[in-house]
C-alpha cells in the first residue's frame, strides 16, 4: 500500500514571510496539519514541518511561493522541485 502521508520539511526565508502578508497568513493562520510546527533556524529562515498528503495541490501551493520556499524533504519531493526549477530556468533563458 502506498504511503499517503509524509512529513515534509520546508525552509522558507524569513524575509519572504515578513515581507509578504500572503505568506505569513498561510504559514501562521492556516495550519496544514495538527502536528505542524514553525521554527526559526540559525540562518534566519523559518522551518515548517507538517504531515500532509502528497498531492498535486501541495505542489501547486508550494510553487506559488516561487523562490521563497525551499523543499528540504522528503528527498523525492526535493528532487522533483529541483527538476521543475531547472526546467523553468531553461524555459526562461
């Protein structure tokens, strides 16, 4: 049986959260999961760790933050975002 839920670790630059009301709203007002937590990292970013379903909607939501979000894990999702970013860079070069 395919695992439907994964713990996703996302690092979001603090400056993005502070400069964007939309980002701050989604990260603090709308919980993605009951076990979600936000933690500031030593490099000044905010680490968001929710347990969420692995869906197309998750990808759409994350891509909406553009360069303001970095997917840390799971490794397969990070690799997928890396490929997407490389494809986008080629399209705009």
